[in-house]
């Protein structure tokens, strides 16, 4: 600890880094957040950023159109590597979404006040990440127009989905996750939509926000039930978010493939998901607070806490890597031992070392108070962790599939232009949706910020 | 007070600047014997439900029923598919391989409970409801920003316009207005 730094989590530190800047009232938080949507002119920077993101999304559209015309042969996948970029990206995106639910549900149940100003856009990020994720298994089927086969419906052929298959569990887990996240987000938005309805000047905006707010009027009787529903949703979303990445890890761990068939997978996947998700929340929060001057709402306390969560989940992930090694060696199973050696010395070893560097070594800087309070470092770190988590999924998918039991079934994998175009394209889609979101909806929950103002003013009394 | 000649009134409304005043006012009004009283606030105010005498609501019961329906329905459906509708003999393994049905059962439990909680809450609140008499009060736009409102409704057996206005004045409400029912 450097000299002059107040003791960890003391009242002193809380005063120095509050969850909301001083001097805010119900009216001023409302004005400040709703102004971003209603009165602030759309800046040139927004148009330029949106245009770039939208063009990148256009590349995805072209890549998917070409895929539908030609089939999955345009990708680098071929037997034995049937799961290339599509599954790597699917797992990566869905993992990113997990932080949103964690912030909105688990931190809500734990009564963490610092969640208030970041939960709205973290939930939006979840939805957009799930949208990007859902795209990949869909197009990976090769015939996305037949995707409804995965849904149980009484078909004339009399066939039903195979409920013993983890791939069908995935369908249910991801679609439930998408639906519940959407409801959670929307229920949280209702009071804020009413605020926008009451404050917008232009008639069309009044009508649109009016319809979306469903006539919310802040009645005490409504709040009474609303709070029950919100608490229940938080309680339901908590086991749900833990189950989703567990189910996704079953896609791997149920298969009898070296390196996949391990019991550490579900907890290690969930920790990894939260790790990458918090990294993505930081990647979004840091520019957002800068551009819209929200430093009083998304304070250093928030960034510091998110960095700590990243550090903790990163260590769980590191433990997961260690256990993978340990179990392979301890089991004495020659295929598992061989796979571990392939990670260290095989053709994809550079990816493995890069992953260790990004996910384990570099984030150790977060132990330092100074580093956690350096916004530029945090931003770079968040990108590094995102890259690291993507590499992790690449290593898991590709190394195991290229090194199966029989040497005659070995292969190599390299992505093609269209793999990259689809992947980078979904990032464009993600950023496009984020741009639209901050422009038309309040990126911070106004109603909850007012509650925070009320609570902090009570604390001071 | 304006528009006293009008016959259809929804109630009388008073405005407050902070949650403590609001709770104080609600307690006073209820102590005076009024029962059809409602409060409006820009965020959930702690202690307001108790002051208004609101009982436990039905949302959690509906949520439980939704969860049970989702879970039981989901499991029985998978059981029916695996044993009756589309049985597949894979190496003589049992058709009712129930452990494999748990993930989907779990997800459907959460889905059913969440849908029930959200739609149950909306239905009990009678939302969507595009119009409500309280929106006739011009200053009510502040109910979604920085002001707190109390409305004594005309349906209250004790309701009497001037008397209600007097009691609101007594608890220091600002902008006491009649709420018309058009």
C-alpha cells in the first residue's frame, strides 16, 4: 500500500469515492439523464461512430447472405473441426452477456448500491450480446431457415426434439435467458419511459414513449407490486444466469473428447463468463461516462469495484486452467496428458500462451490501487481480457477437435475471410445497437438514481 | 380551487416535495378516516405501502404458480415425448432417462415463473392503461420526476370536496387541485 492511502473500504474511502457525486436532487438526476435522450443535440461524433458500426454490421449481413447462398463450406470448418469460429464466438458473446444479469440481479439481491448507475446499460449489453450469440448456432446449422426444427412442436412427421441432447438444452437455456433478460430490462425501464413521456416536447416522442410506458403513473399500489415482481425476477435471474453457461459448458463436457470431458467445466465457464462480461461493461462504461459527462454517476468507485470483480473471477479462471492441468496429469489418462502437452507444445501453443498472458498475467496489475484508479489502464485491461477470453474458447474448441484419439483423425484449422467477416460483423451489430440504445433510452436508470439520492441524503442526516 | 361547478370528480390531489412529507400526509389522512387514498411517487418510497395499509400482494403467488406450471409441464412433456410420442431405444437404455430432462425442466421453471411475475404484475396493476384521471392534473407530469402526490378519491364514503382540501392544507400540501374524471 502506498503512503497516505486510506485503509481499505473505510468510511474515508467511501467519502472519497461515492456512488454518486455530491449535490444531486431528484430533479437534477432526472434532468441530467433524460437530457441525453431528449434535449441534447445528436453530436457529429455519434453519427460518425454509428456510421462506422453500421457499416461493419453491413459486412456481417453480406457474410451471412454469402453463407446462405454457398453453405458453411465458405468457413474454415471441415471434419474433424466442425465447430470453428461459430461456436467460439457463440460462447464468447453469451459469456459477455452474463455480467449484465449478474449486476442487475445478483448485486440487487446483495443490496449493492453501486450497481444502480451501471445496471441499465449492462442489461442492454446482455440483450445485445445474446442477440449476437444467438446468431452463430443459427447460421452454423447451415440451413437457418430450418431452425424451427429445434422447437418442440407437433409436426406432421411426428418427430420431436431429442431432450437428452445438450444442444437442445442450449436452445432452452439461451432462449429463456434472452426472454428473462428482456423482461427484466423492460420492467426496469417502465418508470423511466414514463419520465420520458412526461418530459418529451415533440408529439411523436410523447406517443411512442407513452405507449411503451403503458400508462405508468407511479401509483403507490403499482410500485408495491412492481417491487415484488422486480425482486422475484432478480431471484429467478440469479440461478438462471448460473445455469446458462453451465448448460453451454455441457455442450463440451458431455462429449467424450479429450480436454472437454471434465467436471470443472460448468463453474469455470460461469466464472469466465462473468470475467469477460465485466471486461465488456468496462469497455462500454469508460467511453460512455466520458462522452456524456456521467463521471458523477459512474464514479471511480464503480470502476474500482468492477476491476475487483474482474480480478476475483480472473483468479477463478486461473484456478480452472490449473485444475485442467492437474486432473489430466493426475488421472494418468494418456489422451488427456497428450492434450495438455499439445496446448503447451502443439501447433496452437502461441494461442495458449497469449491466453495465459491476457487472462492471468496482465490482470494481476489490478491488485494495485493505482492501476484500478487509472481509467486508461482499465480500458486497455478490459480489451485485453476480452481478447484473452476469446482465445480461451478458441483453444478449447480447436485444440481438442484437432487432436482427437486417433492420429488419422487429426487436422488443422484456420479461419477464412468469411469467418472473420461474420465475427467482426457481429461486433458492428453490437456497437450499432449500443449506439441506438444510448440515443433513444436512458442509459442509467433514472428511477433508481432518485432512490439512491433519497438513500444517500438519508445517510447524511 | 377551480371548476367547482363540475359534477364528475375523481378526487382531490395535493403535492409534496419530499418522501417524508408524503408519508406524514398519508398517515394523517388515513388517521382522519379516509380509506380511498392513493399516493404517486417518482420512485418506490420506503414505508409508503405500510402508511397506505397495503397488504401482501398476489405477485409472488402468481409467480409460484407460473413456476410450478413451467416446471411440471416441462418435465411431463419431456417424459411424454421420450416414452410415448417418440421413443428411441438407444442400446437398451431406459426411455424415462429423467436426469437428462432436468436442464430443460429447470429452464422452463424459471421461464414460467418470470413470465407469470411480469404479466401478473401488469395485470394486477391493470396496465397497460393509456389514460387515467390523474393525468388531467397539469402538474402531475412531475410525478415521474421530482414531486410526490396524494389523491383522496371521490369514491371514499367520507369524501367531501372542501373537507378534503382542508385536510390536505393541514398537512402542508402545495397546489391542491381537484381531479376531474373526464
